[in-house]
C-alpha cells in the first residue's frame, strides 16, 4: 500500500502526458484515489504498535547501501494524509484556464510523490533522493506560474533547498564513513551507539540542513519570496506540507538517531525557537501584503514545533506533531483564501482592500472563513491551532519555562497582525473600483470548506490524531538518556563529554 501512494501520482503524470486534454480530471481522480488509500492505511493502522507498519523492503543498490525500504508509524501517518489531502485540494484550487495545464497538474502530482516518499523512506539515502526530488517540480511551478519576481524567487528557493540537501547528504555519508558500515537503514542506525562527540557533530550538521528547510532564522529568507511569488495552489503545498519535511526530519533523524547529543543541543534549539518566533511575528506586523504577512507568520509558528521538539518529552513531542498538522491545515487555508481575494480584486495590498465582508457586493464567504482561520491561527479554543499550541507549550514549559513564556507571548502578536488584516480588508466601505466583485463559485469554495471543517473538527476532537500518534512519539522519547525536565541541570556536566 505504501508504494501505491508514492507511485500512483507518477502514473497520473504519465497519463496526463498521454491525454493532455484531461489533465485536470486525471489529476483530481489520481489525487483523490491517493487520499482514499492514505485514509485506508489510517483505518487499518494499529495504533497500539509503536513500530513501523506496512513495511516494504528489498535490496536496490547494495554496494551503496541504498535499499528500497518503506514504513509508516504514528509520526509519519498524519503527515502522509495531510500531504495527500493538500495535493488534492491544490488541484481543485487551480484555475481551469491555467496556462500549460497539463504540465502544471503533472508537476503537482510529482511534488506529492516526492514528499510522500520522504515521509515513508526508512533508508537515509532513499530519504535524500525523495527529499531532493521535490525541488525541480517546485522550482518549475514557481518559475513558470509565479508572480512578477518568480525567476528570482524560484532560483533563490532552489539554491537554499539544494544547499539543505547537500548538507544532509554530507551528514549521512559522514555517518557511514565514521562507522565504516556502509549501512543507511534507519533501524540499523538507530541501534548503533556512537561516541558522544561524534553524535554532536553529526546532529549539528542535520540541524543545519533541516533548519534551512523549515526554515529557521537566519536561513528563512527564501521563504517569503517563494511563498509570495508562487501561485495560490503552490503556496498551499509550500506552506502546508513542504516545510514539514524540515520539522519531521529533526524529529525522525535528529532526536531519533542522536538522543545523547540532543540533550546538549536542545537548549540552543530552544533559543533559536525564541528568536525565530519573535522575529517572524514582528516582521509580519510590518507587512502590507497579506500573503507576505502569512509567510512570516509561518516562520513564527513553526518555531513552536522546534521548541516542543527540543523539549523532547512525551507531551511536547505529541504537541509538535499536532502543531505540524494544525499549521499545515491553517496555512493552506489562508493561502487559498488570499488566492481567491487576489483573483477577485486584483490585489493583496492592505492599503487597497476594505469592505470585503459586504454581503451583497463583496466576498462574504471568503471574509467569514478568513475570520475563522485567523482565529484558529491565533490559538482560539475549539480549533486545531489551540490544541497544537497548548500541547506544545505545556510540554515544553517543564524543560524551558522562559523560552516557552516568550513564545507564548509571541502568539499575542499573531492576534495583532491578523486583527489588522481583518480590520483593513473586511470592514469599512467597499472601494468604488472594487464594487460588484465576481462571486466565488462552488468549485472555488470546496477547498476552503474542507479545510475549515478539519480545522474545527480536529479542534473539537483532537483524539482523532492523538490516538494514532501518541505511542510512536512516546517510543521516540523513551530512547532519550535523561528526562528533559533535567536538561538545565545536566547540560554543564554533559558538555565535558564532548570535549
């Protein structure tokens, strides 16, 4: 079943090449089937088993240590479903008259394949191949269908992401060189105990590589350009799932493979999380472009995942996974709504938009859902954002109380810049040149309705996700050598082991 959800989109891309006149229909059908298969995996998933399930393994290029090894657990399962859902909704959100539609839809499917493969790969080199595979489709999606500065944004995106991949490959190869095993299978590596100083070196390399992907300050500069210049469907994927490769990688390969070194690195990651949260929130406040505001808010909110991961206790890690899903749903919905606003009004400038909530001549549906989504992003109870932040902060407070309180304060800034967006765009008198805006069609509403429903559902019933994830996150934490509540006390004594 795992190979099906990886390679079915590739088959769809081939069919689009054969039947270009039906590219949208093929993309919808293939991505829909993929989502159904992903949900079927979730239904049959044994959430009492902390190990890998639906494992597929056969030798591929043995001299390189490259095996085709797939597996899924509670950490990757929600991200697989999120990816399948967002690819389907991105296809649905794409305009029917998009230029070169066959290439556009084929690239969307290929992005979905690469991301799914990365989440399922249980061989480090296989993970790297999928990790890099998504770069070219995304580069083309930005460079061809992006905004005025699409060339600059696409090139910058490619350079940063390629650098991230090179750094990760160096870390993976260094592992093989130091251990002299040539084995890149995750389970084998997790069972291998390395000296503390070597763990610290390799973990630092992985933190840098995945930190660029997330991204963390100061490696974030590619993100606002890529998010803003990409079309709305591509932005939905970039913000909703692509950035999660970084957070997932930190948990799976950082925390999972280097538990001894994690104890030393964790306080520094907490500090970076604080800097990223405050910086992202303050820069978001200064923007007049709605899409750029959302882009910088993404930087801030992903820092909560980093803080929770750094804390490394069962509650915080569960919160980190939940926050990844919450962030993906909310950000995809925000970019979808902004795409509709831009399509109907021709602008994203806060200084030019007002009165969109007008029930007769404005965009009342978009305005109403935008209010709901900004409330979810601000962490209002009853919505998915609240659950993710509550679990993350409650878990991280035991290890990093000061950092948690500062990040918690930064959520107040989230409310400020989203209130500014709502106040300027939705209320007031509709500008004369924006009178009688085109109506939002039923097809355009579908992605927003589905995402909004999930934002509310997972906010009211968080156990839908928690029940499938908790045992796997608990197993990862169990490998840590010390309780994270003791991190502050043991850092000084453990540091001497790395000298």
